């Protein structure tokens, strides 16, 4: 397999994963504000599994560019996964900011989230008396939290994406790493 440019691959595969996670975020937000928490959980698990699969597939494809003589180190795989995760996180951060602040509206989002949680708690029998003050404090914090800036949203989402990449990367890079085998090539005489 012919070697390609590291950054070109990172940008391409980061954009694919970023698009998946951005669509997932928009769907999760819609499910959250409509109080469909069961579907929200199922969708989240499906996206985590797909995210892992895509990272594994793209990293395996990248590792195949290295011959048996060169090997593919854990560090190469881990750096690749973290780089792809960073690009994906930047894309999702931009989409999240635009979606929450311009499409839905941040104030509308916090009000609908609070209403959905209140409705969900009401339908499920409420909360014990000792939890009511904590619950009202939580609702106050949700409604009174200042709107996050673009950079705060971007950095927070990118950090979460890198964190997922770091955890998944430990597994994927460990599985795909292989030591160099410089003497395994047959000699032609």
C-alpha cells in the first residue's frame, strides 16, 4: 500500500468522524429536549460503538501503509488517533455552537431542557423530599448559567473528543501495534 500524507488522512478521517458526531449531537439534543431519554441512551451507545469502529478501521488502514520491516508502533497509532479525534472535536464544537446558539437558541435550549427534566421526573413519580431542594438548585443553575462563548464551547467539545480518543486509542493502538521484523523478507538470489 502506498504511503499517504499523515495530515491529509487525519483531516479526511477526522472530518468523517466529526460529521458523524455532529449529526449525533443534533439528534441527541432533539431527543433530550423532547424527553425521549430511552432513545437518547440507545442512540448514544450506538454512536459510541460506531465511533470506536471507525477509529479502529481508519487506524488499521493507516497502519497497513507500514511494512513488516518498519513495523507500526503504539506511539504512531496513538498519535494518529489523537490527531483524528482533535479534528473531529473541532468540527463538532463548531456545529454545537452554531446549533445551540443560532438554530435552537441557548435560552430556549435551557428552558426546554429544564421543562423536559421536570416532565420526566413528574411522570416517574417525582423525587424524595430530601432531594427536592437539590433538584430546584439544579434547575436554577441550568437556567441561570451564562451562555458559553464560542471558544469555551469549542475547547470543551474538543477536550471531550480527545478524551474519547485517548481512551479508545489505548485499546486500538495496543491492538494494531506490531514490532518491526527486518529479517522476515525473503531474499531473492
